[in-house]
C-alpha cells in the first residue's frame, strides 16, 4: 500500500511547470503582488499602516505574534518573503475579505489541494479537501427533470434566476467529497475505484433496519483505518454493524459507536469510465482493509498527532511521503512545495503549524487532510462570519457551470467545456449499470471512432453517445456489424433492449468519460 503502488498518473501537459496556465496558476511576486495587495486594501478603505495597527491589537496580540502584519509588509513581499498563514487570517478579518481569496492572491489557491490529492492517492479512500468550495455540488447541477438526454447548454437558460432548491436550480447543501480507493473492499460493486462520492453530512443517523429504505442507504464512515462507504445497521445503543456493499467480499464488521464516525449518507457518485485495477496481496486474494476496522478512533489534539496518524493510515513510510512532496513541487512548478526528510520528520514531532503556506499545502496533499481541519488542529484562529469576495478575482461559486468544468480538472487535468456536458433523460433506456440514476454525462468529443470490440465482453466495452435519425441522444456500449451500428445492452440491465441503426443514419457524438449519478433505486 506504499507510494510505489500509487504512482502519480498525469497527462503529459501536467508533468512540469508548463502546466500552470489556468489549472495551477503561477504566483505573482515583487511589485506586481504589492500593487495587487495595495489595490485590495484600498477596496476595503485601508492602507498597510492601518492594517498593521489593527493586527497589533486584541485579539491578535493575545494569540501570537505570527498574526502581526508589520508596516514593512510590502518590503517583505518585494524580497520574495511570503506571509505567514496567520498573517493571511489577520488580513482576511481586518478587511472582511474571504480567507481563501486572500490565499489565492498570494498564489496559494486551496483548490490546488483536492486537484493534486486526486492524483497522488490511488489505493486508499480519502476525504478530499473542500473539492468545490462554496459552489454547489456537481450532483445537484442541474436539478431538472427531463425526459430525454439534452446538452447542458440547451438548459442553461432554465438554470438562471431560480431560487436554491427550486426545480432547475443548484442545490447548495454543504457536501463532503470522498474519493474511493482501489483497496477499499467495503465500497466495491456499487462504487468503482477512482470515483468521487458526494456525502450529505446532515444525515448521520443510522436508519431503523425495519424500514425497507435501509437497504438502499450507503454511509460514508471514518474509522481507525481510514475512510470507506458501506451499509450499516444499528444493533443496540453502543454497537453498529457495518456491511460491505458487495456481500461476497466477506463478513460484516461489528463496531462500538466510539470506534467509527458516520460522516453522512452518500447522495451521489461521480464516476470516471476508465479501467481500474484492484490491488492484490501476495497470495492473489483481494487486499481488504477490514482487518484494521477495529480500534478506537482517536481525536487529534495536535498537528504532530494528526500528521503521524494520517500517514500511518495511508500506509506511507516517511521517505515515501517525502518523495511525494518532490513530485508535488514538480506538478505545481514550484520548488517551495518540496519538503526535506528532516523537515518532514520535524513537522511530525512539532505541534506548531509550518510557517510557509506552500509547506502546509503539501502536508495537506500527501497526508490527505482537509486544510481547514489542519489549521483548526494547529490552533489557527479562522475568520468568523460571512465575508465578502475580493473584487476582481474569479468567482467560481457564481458560475453555474463551475462544478462541472472543475470535474475535468479533478479527473483529467484539463478544463471541460460546457459543450462536453449532457443531462441524462429519465425516460431514455439504461443500457449499462453506470447510467443507473445518471444525471450528468461528460463526453470526449474527439474520440468518435468505434473500434472492433467483438472479442471484448459487453461489460468491458467503452460507452458512447450517438444521435439517432430522430435527433435523440442514446448511450451505451457500441459495436459495428455489416453496415449497422448496434447499441448493446449490458447483461445486468434486464429492463432495456439493444438498438440497431444503419451506420450512415446516426452521428457518434463521442466517448463518455464521466457520469454523475444519484444513488437511489436501481434502474436496471
């Protein structure tokens, strides 16, 4: 389960500093950054001397000198010295501008963390660090009921000027996001390795097993060995039974309430349609993690304890973790993200938060820790209350397509166009289990060539979207036969039938690479 088995998989255009255009923005330095900071302070009606005076008064002077913003702040920036994380907190509170926006101004966008976490953590299920910020979840865009598959752009007008929660609006519930790992045996069959599940953290109570709905509820669980998705039944006040989604994986696990935390119910899955591998141990059997389910889930009272326990749960040795920081530095095109072996050891032995923000981001990536949780455990005072967005910065949460385009960055390292996105119709045939509960489909419009898959089982064939002579969009495994194009039916979908068309009468729209689907009653 070490790092060697979880090598970073990146497209060629994301393997060095040249990747930075738009995905991992390059930091401003020197006079450019100083001018931008002055401009933001002027928006708030302040100057650096006023900020310095405010940061020298309570509550900051009562907490730590690290919150103090000196009147020589601009000189520090000119020398290339980036602010301490606590100084960014002070700037955020004093100006009443968003903390994450201020981090982005200094070149440390929190959105980098989940993007790189997706690439470096393959084997273990991990909780992603605030993958979509304050934007609505991809699973909830759009909340529309359409009969037949339609391009998302055709529905754009219906998404405007609608209140949250209304049909066709975006659902802005505070979701959590968990990436399913290759070695997560509890999650198999219904979820696939590499997918992201959206978790509703408001539903943490295990349903009554006498209710028929319990068999369809999937819970996201944190335990001493990490994270997983499974079903659950309450045995008594102090014990619960956790069951794998695929019952053939083995026996269930009985645990005390103190040994696991229900993070919420799994609302939906963002599934990449790529071949995934399952790790095997030396005797060829599935490498299951249930043997480490037992054990008390301890609260982390210090940064050192949080870092050490997180690394151990990931199965990483210290040298492997240190090697990951070098790869992160290469991905981001900035050597400041690399951490030496000695420094990494010191961080695991110290209760202090790292001074350099780049080091904090690297630690959150390699240890799969949420940034806000890391800072909270480290005793950093976070801004309280609603804050304004910094004028002039991109506001992704106001863009209805942001969560969809961000999916392309998370899964493929490339920005998606809204033209690649379709909403799946509720009355369209479900020819593959991946389309059960499907809401959104993402296409690779460049991959329109259907190869000869006659020797490949239908269950392993790529999925395509075609446009029929009637203008309908249909999806499923495809094959060619004597001038005909056949839309095949997966053996697990008994409620649908295969479709045959003259090849000259249909248009191949592209290969389906991503599906966002609700996890409710199966459609096939």
